[in-house]
C-alpha cells in the first residue's frame, strides 16, 4: 500500500501534508493531467492550490525557460537591474495595469505568498504609525509570523506564543447569516470611541476566501468595505494570492466590484507555471520605503519572471476571460445538478469564475468523496473550517474534454459514496468498493 510505504520509509517530517491527501508517487504532468509511477492518469482539479492557473508545463513558458538557460541568462541576481526584470515590469504595466487604469508600484518581496503578506503589513504599519492589523473570519494569509497571526483557522494558529499580538478579526460577508450586514458592525467598531477596538493600520481580505471554504464576498459588500476603510483612513489590502491571476474570471478578483485597494498581493499563479514569485502592488503615495529597507535574497527570481512574463500574454486580449466564463457556466451547471440531486447531504454550492466550493453537512462525507475521487483519478481538495467543503480549482486553460472527464469522475464518486452510505455494505458492495480502489 502506497500510503503505508510512504509513512514508514520516509525521513520527511510528520508535517508533510498533500502527500497524505493524494497517496501516490507522481512523476510528470502536462496541462491538466498528472501521471504517477504506474503511468496512471489523474485529472487535476487542484492546480497547485491556484499556483497552476495555466496548467502544468505550458509549452510557451517551457520554451522561454529553456531558451533563457541555453543562453546563460541570469538565474539569480538579487534585484539588480536586468533585462528579465525590466521586461516583466513593462509588460505588467502595459498588459495589466494600464488597461485597468490602475496606478500601482510593484514591490518584489520574497517569493512565496506569505512573504507578500509580511511586506504589506509591515508597510501598512510603517506608513500609518499604527500597529493593529485586522483580518476576517475564515481568512487565510499564510504561515509566517505576521501572516499566521491574520489566519483564522485554529488548526494553524499558535496560541502559545506572542504571534497574535496586534491583530484582530472582523466578521466576513455572510458570517452572521444572510440577514446580517457585517459592515454595520465594523463601521460601529471604528466610529464608537468606546468600542474597545483601536483603529487598525490596515484591513486585509480575500474577495473569495480560498482555504476558508470558497466564501464569496458580494460586490456591494466589497464596495461598502472600500468606502468604510476610506472613511476611517484604514488601508485596504486585497490578498489576491489564490483567486487573482484570472481565477475569479478577471485578472484581479476585485475588478467586477470596481474598487481600487491600497495594496494588492499576488503570488501563486503569478510565476506562470508553478515557479515562485510574489509581489506587493502599492499605491504610489504608500511607497515610503527607503532603498533596500525591505530586503530578501530571492526577490524577483529570473526563472520565475521569465515564465511570469510569458503568462502575461494570456491577458493581451479577451480570449482567456471569455474561455473562463464559458467553462465557469459549464462547471456551475454540472455541480448545481449534483447539489440538487444530493440535497440531503450537500448544503450548498458557491463560487465564481473557476473556483467553486461544494459544502457538505458532514465533513467526513466530504473527505470520503475526496478520497474516492482520488482513487478514481481525480485530484480535488477539501477546504473550510472543518474540511466540509470540496474545492474545485481546475486550470483556467483546461481542455473542454478533460474538464468534462473531471466532472464525470466527481459525479461518479459522490454518487457512489452516498449510495454506499445509505446502502448497508454487503460482501458484493465491499468487493466493488475494493475494486474501485485498486486501479493505482
Ligand atoms: C496560499 C495563500 C497564501 C500563502 O501563500 P504561500 O505561498 O503558501 O506562502 C496567502 N494568502 C492566500 C489567500 C493564499 O491562498
């Protein structure tokens, strides 16, 4: 058994995670198909938690990377002036910022998402002179000290240390149920001098909470929050690390709401094909850094920038956005049908663009469906405070037939698991259940 072998023979720390959700040894991947050692195919509806929006090994990115290596292009240069960085910056400006009328400076920070969170909250504190930074219920921002202190799930939090200092949590859109406008409460907190809550330097949020279970903030709520933060002089930081780079349907997730955050964080799919890259986009007036004041060895990594520059080509016209919209409709219809078919087990479906979450009443059932789907050759993950949500995150570039195959695999898996749940197991069904698990 693969799981057993991996657990007993590895020297890897107990902290390892995804190899437990997907217990097989992978060898390669192309587009939205991953392969294991036995050459079994898996449809990837996980996309590196949003780091592979353009799929695995995109040919144009691969070609650009190989050409750069063959040419002895720089691989590492700190953030010294170089053509690769300049090309990326000018393309990011002309393809992403200018057409959207956005005026942001680009700060390269360490290469992972949590590095962008740290840099942004550090800058917010420096610029405002205030120390409190607030996040939202069910928010996820990463695992380093500052970012972790703004991550809501108690599984990750460390209450034994000083980590929680100078952070707080606000109720996200819908947190108190459909009838309650959480903005009213938030506004009161910052208006009432006796609320006991100091005015924060910044409020950080995801417009669609990824790890928190695909909670989608409404356009009105986002617009209201923007107004509220402006009114109280609080910086608004949008963490677009998971649902940016096209995941929500447009390059930035807040475009539909028509708001302009003070800072925007990008990572995950920014590096194009899974290479690490992160940036903080900041309004020019916030750019109060002194030269080199915030540093890091692996900022603006050249290989990541090569793939990132190539990835920006996807946004030179409307083609990808149109493709996302049509795939989004297809997924929504298919998953809605499944939701209706299994209303006694599935609570609701949420999502936008190519990020969907199916919430189960029973987290154990969600886990069973996830496991069974994996045995059938579909890679999906669970999210939410108790893992009660199955998350669908296919690559934006997924082929129509692979998307359909993944949806079929999911439907077969959930139908099967729910049928087994309600039908007492007989030797025959046990055999069938074992059969579906031996294909790897
Ligand atoms: C993944 C994620 C992060 C952290 O990024 P890492 O690269 O894992 O450090 C931060 N915020 C959001 C919304 C994320 O999804």
